[in-house]
C-alpha cells in the first residue's frame, strides 16, 4: 500500500471518529478526492470542529490557521467571500450598510488561511464549497451578499460580475445579491461609486 493511500485511510478514519464512529467494517480508499463521499454534521458546532480537522486538500499543509466565520454565525445576513477578509476598514464599511443589531456573519469559502504567495486551486475551492453550503443549509440565513466570484458558488453562470452586481436573486428561498469584489474595486477606482451604490441598492431590495 502506498503512503498516499495510507494517508487517505488515516484521513477517513479521523473524519469518522470526529463524527462519533467507534469502528468501521470496511473502508473504500478512493484514488480521487472528488470521489470521496462523506456526510457532514448537522450542527454548526460539529461542522466547525470537522472543518478544523480537515485535511482533504493540500492547503492544510501550508495553512496559517483555519478561517472560521466572523460575527454572529446564526445571523440572518451572511457576507460570503472566496477568502477571509483581512481589511477591518472593509468589514466596517459593509457593517455600516448592513448591520442590524450586530447580526452579520462574514464567512469565507476557503477555510484555510494560507500565505498570500500561494493561490488556491479550483479543486480546493470545490472541497470547501461543501462546507459553506452545509453551513447555510443549517443556519438558513435570510440574506446573502456574495462578493465577486463567491457568487459562482451559488449559481453556475458566465455572467460578468460587473453586469449583475447589485441584482437580487433567489437561492433555495434565500435572497442573495452579488456585488463587485472590493479587491477589484481597489484596482479599478472608477468602479468605487458603483460598488457603494450597489450596496445601497441591495439593502433596499432586501427591505431591511
């Protein structure tokens, strides 16, 4: 048995132990991580513990720390990003628009905070995608603000984010709106007014 397969078996055993299993009758060691089917916990506390022990992609080897949600995880408003927002100024700006009694949750799709010199692969995002989808399934927020490419997590489309920013959509009964990624706006200052106007437009369409 190769070291790679042994590692995968240990990962699977750790995952099942975390879910409360004491033993398994049979383990099917898959060759592709995409083929690994596992059932995620149904509570936020167990899900976060599961994520904190995740080793399903290479990011965990280089992580600085795990990127958990910031704010009220049971909030009615979710602000979803590809990676963790590191700018307090940006967080404060978004809070000033959407904050209602401090009930806002910032949550990144990629759950490992890795050095900025390393780019996450699409396969890594696909794995983490399952976690954020499960989190939303458990909490059922009323509103989701998706920054930039984070919107593609919810809808598989080829629309240019500039064209759909500020619009209102429905995701499994949840109001969701895409908005320009702040990093894009920083590189293209001419879009700053649109970014701010779209935030106001979104809040108005959400009726909050």
